[in-house]
């Protein structure tokens, strides 16, 4: 009886830990969970199973590696908010799979994304001919965003994210860094790093949202 109560108690502790972990990662859809979150979740679950099955292991000894994983996830998420290069390494970034009706085979190979994967995702978008596609982007979640030819304005790709210029997005939309600099200067912005978000609206107007400066401590 004591063993059963102990197992139930440990199960409750593990449940609360996993719940806390997902609260720590923020509100996300399942498809938006990063590779880092998945790896840490699998490790926590593995440790949790051992803790529940082997009641001889002191609970604090089992909690120690879990707390370490929490610290890693928290630290990495904070770094990702500040550093896009780090975020790209951890979470990846969208990859162009189809451009103007042609498959980008090099990008497909880099992503281990085969033709069956492309055709399957296109069919889910009611697209049965690759030539109908203007652009298709493989998102970090694994979903394929498809933009057909003839769409009035298919793309809302950002030019700047958190102070970092998205060179690939500029290239896709036929723009350059010089063009972007000129547009920002006309609107009174002289530094990319001061911009939190910049991109086209559906009306092809440039939308700019500057960064909010943290309040200065007195």
C-alpha cells in the first residue's frame, strides 16, 4: 500500500513538473513547438518514468536533472528572444521549396525533404500541378505555405524581424538592402536595429513597428 501511495505521489509531482515546463515554454500550438522543446520534453518524460517506476531513487535526486533541463530551456529561450542567429540555429528558419513553379532541389536536399513530401502537402492545399505555385515555403513547424500564381498579393514575408534584416525574404520579393534602407530613411529610421518588425501589408504598403525601449531605471 505504501508503494502505491508513493508511486501516486511521484506521479503527481511529475505531472506538475511537466505542466510547469509547458507553461514555461509559453503558449504555442503543438505544431509550433521547437526541436529544443521536444528534446527536453522527451528527456523529462524519460526521467519521469524512471522516478515513478523506481521508488528507491530519492525524489530530489530525480528532480535535479529535471531542474537542470528547465534552466537550459529558460536560458535558451531568453537568448533566442535577443539573438536571431541563435534562434535560427535552435528553431531553424523557413526554406524556399518552390519558386516560380520550379522545385528548389538544393534546398530540398538540405532539409531531407523529398518529392513525395512536397506533393502530399500540395494536395492538402488543393494544388495538383507544381507549375501553379508561385512560391512555397517550408516553415519551421514542418508545414508548407503555398502561394499560387495569380494571387493578388501572396506574400507577407517580413523584411526585418527584431532588428535583423531578412536578406532571403528581400531576394524572394525582388528587393534589396539598399531599397530597404532608402524606405526606412524616408520614414525617419536610420538603423535596422531600432525596428522590431517591418514588412508589406496586403495593400503593398510598408508597415514599420519600432522597438519599445525598456524604461530607464531611476
